[in-house]
C-alpha cells in the first residue's frame, strides 16, 4: 500500500512540472529512491538489453528505462513500474501537446498582432471602413472558436477511439522496434490466454513459435507491412484458431519505422461456416444430380424464370432453345386439360393456403409426344404483408410411372372382374377356415392341458411318494429314538394321505370322463351335513387361526334336500379345502338358502382372490398345472373341475365372485329332484416319463436346500447332515436368491422346481446372473419327458427326479462334496 502511495505522490509531483527533461530526471530519481537498491537510468535508444521498459504512449515514444539489479523486483513491482511509466509517458505526451498548443497560440497571437497593426493602419487609412474592420475582428473571433471546437472534437474523437479499441473483437496491439508489446486492447487476452498486465512487456519474437507469424513481424519492420491467414496454435493458451493477422509499421517524422501496429482477427467461426456452406452446396448439387430433377427459380414480380438444363431436357430442348424463359414459357407448355388445376394449386400456395406446391401435368416433347411432369415448389420469400416475391422448386419426369399406373389400372379392372367371381366363394372358404381354426385351437388347447395335467399329476404323486419312500428307508436304520420313529411315521402317514387324495381325484375325474359315475339320490339332512363339515375342518381352522362360520338360512322344513349326498359332501369339502388353502387370515363362511325349489350354496373366504381373467378358467380341468409357478399351491387342480362336473350332473351350476387381494365367494345351486341328467366328458390319458441325470464334479461343504415341501426338505436334510457342515434352507425361489446373495460360498443347490412365489426355473435364471459357478441340481416330482432339458436350459447343472432315495443321493454327494 505504501509503494502505491509513493508512486501516486511521484506522478502527482511530476504532473506539476513543465519540462520534459525535468519530468524524466525526477521520475528516474524517484524510482531509484522508491525501489532502492535497484538502479534506474533513462536511455534514448535501446541497447538490446531485456531489462528495459519503454517510456511511451499509443502515439508517442520518448525512450527506455533501463533497470539494474531487478532481482529484488517482484512481478507485481515490475507491473507497477510499467503502469507508472505508461502514466508518465501520458504526462510527457500531454506536455508535448501543451507545448504544441502554446506554439500555435503564439502563432495566433503573432498573427493577431500582425492583423492588429494592419488593422490600425487600415483604420488610419480607411477611417470610413469601420464595417470592414468589424468583419475582420469577427473573422479572428471565429478562428478562435473554431480552434476550441477542434480541440473538443479531438478529445471526443480520442474517447470514441478508445471505446472502439476496447470493445472491438479484433486484436489491436502496439510493439516497439524490439517487438516488445507496449499497448493492447482486451481482445488480445483471448489469443494469448494471459491478462493484459502479463502481455505488456512480452517479446513477441520469443513467445511466438509459428514461423509464419514471425514472418509477419519481420515484414512489418522490413517491408512496412505483413500478412498471414491460417491455423495458429498458441503455446501459451494451448488453443488452436484460424486467424487473419496484419502487421503495419509506424514511422517517425523522418520516415523511419520505429514501432509496429498489429491487427489479429479470429475467423474460426467464419471459416467453419464457409466450409459447411460449401459442403451443403456440394451435397445439394449431388442430390439434384442423383434425382435427375429439373430446377426452377421464379421471380414473381418480374416474371423471370431461371431453369437448369434438366428442366428443358425433360421436353427435349436446351435452355437456349427456350430462351427467353419466363413464367409464360411454363404456362404455354402445360396441357390444356391440366392447366386449370396447375394454376389453381399455384394460386392457393401463393396465398399461403398450402405448405407446398405439388401438382402433376403433361408437357409437349420436342418429338411431338406428351411427357408427364411432377412439379414441386415452395415460396422462398415474402414481403412484410405476406405477398409472395420468390418461389423455387423442381420438375421430375414421371412419364414412366404414369404408363405403369395406366397399365396397372387396366390390370386392376381385369382383377376386379376376377375378384367378383372369387368373392362368391370367399365367404364359404372363410367359414370353413374359421371352423378349422376353431377345431385346431380346441385340439391344441386340449393337448396343452393334457400335457399340463400329466406334469401336475406327476408332481402330486411323486412329492408325497418322496416323503413315503424316503422316510421309510430311514426307518430301516438302526438305533432310532422313539421321537425319530414317531416323526418319520407321522410324515409317512401325512404323505400317504396326500397321495391318496391325489389318486382319488384322478380316479374321480377318470370316472367322470368315462361317464362311469353312478348317482345315488337320497334325502340329505343339510344341518347334519354342515355340522360334519365343520367338525372335519375344525382342527385346520384352529391350527391356521382362521374362523370357520356355518350360516344356514333355512327353515326346518327346508333342511332336507333330495340329491346325491356323497357328491354334495365332496363338492362342499373341495370348496372349503380350497378356501383354507388360499386364505392366510380372516374367516371362511359356508352357507345355504332355499327359494323356488332351488338350494343356493356359497363358500366365502378372505384369501388371495382370483384375477378376473382366470375366474372362468379355474373350473377347467388341470388348471392348477396351467398357472405360473408363483401362484401354485399344493394340490392336483382337479377339485374345482370335479365339483363343477358333480354340480352339473345334479342339475345345478357353479360360478365365482372374486377380487384380487380381497377374497372369493363360490356359489352353486342344486335343485331338489329325483331324476337327473348325466353329462358326457372327454377321456383323459395320463402318461409318465422319467429322465436320466448326469452328475457334474463340485467340491464344497455348504449346501442350500430350496424346497417348499416340509417332507422333502426334512428328507434331504437328514441325508445331507452327515456329509455337510452347513445346510441352508429356502421355502421358495425368492428366499433362495436372497440366501445365495448373502452366502456367496455356496457350491451346491438342490432346487425344487414347483414352488409358490417364485419357481425353481425362474430362481435359477436369477441366480445365474450373479453366480456362474455354483452347482444347481434340479429336483422335481414332474419327471416327464423334456424336464431335464428344460432344467439345463434354465441354468441347472443336473436333474434328479422325486422320490429322492438316500441310496441314490449318497453316491452323488460322495462324488461332488469332498470332506476336508
């Protein structure tokens, strides 16, 4: 702060002096005092020493300041000295102007004195010429006023010039004989990538490495001017630009070049636009040449029409043969039948009613024939009122296309005659096709459902068989405790009951399909039937904490129904069993009412509900095998189809009302009658195929059992616990994926295929996305042809069919798991 203050006082004191020598001497003396021990001296000419600063302004040069011992001077101090020197140069320049004005004033005063003498003489000689003397005085006064006006204009001009200099995007800078920058405008900062204070004092010969730019500097001093245009890379800013540079020598009074003026313009954007315009022009020419189109440009005001060679060639002429060309040339060469439409469409476009002008017409060829032309165009210029001034477009020869269209039109007339003949038989053919397609779809659907039935029945038989045979083999072991024996026997019993249910379902549906069901009509007490139903499901109701409600909206005289009691019991049992299967909480209601000789029954639950698009399909046979794995629950899927068949045999009907996530209500009606009509059903053929397995090598001790069936899970656990130190369990595919993500060291997975939430195939595909190494063995109760291939395609390494026996599983474990 003190340094700036001292320099300010120094320049303030210098501004009071009236002599150039005194200002320079005092300035040098002040610098020596302020920046001691550095030494400063004034030189009229440079001695090629880098440690010099110019004492100059934009218009005047006074000499150089040589600095000795500048090692003690920082960049900031050198910048202050340079700026102060520029201010001192301005003082000297102002002093020069003042001296010049004083000289001019002296000349004016001398002139005034001379004029006064002459005036006095004139007054003495021409005392009667007072008017002439007054005019002379007025002339002198005007000259003084003019001088003041010129001074004001000079100041304004200087201010305007400085503003232009600062605002112009063109780089303007001054440099001395040694190519050192002495002054510049802000635009130069963008070229060099440095601030103005850093650029002043730079030696251009040292910072510019481009030989072409160096030549501009050289030519400026040797030839008086230099020029360069091209790409330039700044080593300071690391920026490459396309520049136009001009150097101009500044001469003194003797005609000697003492400094230079540089002008640099960045024309990168202009050059880019020029190249882009040339490329687009070339592309347009190529497109027009490729389309073989004639072009036209119409000056609507004058009527002149400019055309290319192709425009004339379409009619067999040259442009010279059609000259002079105007819009009349076009109108005179349009077929009279086409001219009205061509003119109407043109007027509509000129009025702005259409976006484009697009019309087809005929023109006469030089050879005497007519050629078809497609004219397209658009108004390219309008005045402020919207009046069209200029329009451009193309002509394309479409004669060949028109001849093809005419030929096609003739052929179409022939085809229409044939079509009328063929249409007579088309309706019959379509009806036959519809009947065939319907029959084919039914056949495909029947085949698909039968295949699904085979797979589901295999699962429903092999799953309980897995528990029966597996635990039965375990019972053959020695030293079993009472608890183990009891548990194993209980599991076998439970599996046996499930298998019995499945087998009974298969037998029932088979009897229905073969029309071998006998209907035994008798009186059935609904109160007793409902009570037995309640007692049968009471234990399951307690275990699942689901309320079971019986609602008999009957009079005592209505308690009896004449029907097949066994069938009615089977129907209600199937419906209630389904309700418990798909309900996790809430309650299940069973009820009956009577009206107009018809008994109406319902079973209502608060379970998962049924999607609308599935509510009809659930009554079809084998539907349980036909739905996605995540919706699959234990069961053969025959219960509802058996119930539906029984109800229809007894003369009633069944339907369901359900909402997804809320619950379902199954309704069915039965008449109280003695004679019933039995319906016929298609037979079902059940086949079972088994696939072989191929084992792969794997060495690890951690196993994951993915099994929703408790029996199968227990069997595998008991078999594997003597071979593996860690056994993990998952009830569905989602749990299996999460466990595999948490335990990345699992190397063997027994993957059940049919599970709720997410099936084994889908779970395997997800696991393979993040674990390619773990061995996955598919275990399934389907055991049908093609299952092994499906498992391998899903990402499994191998396949094993239920029931899984320990004797078969142990060699597999011994082969793939090595006990360390």
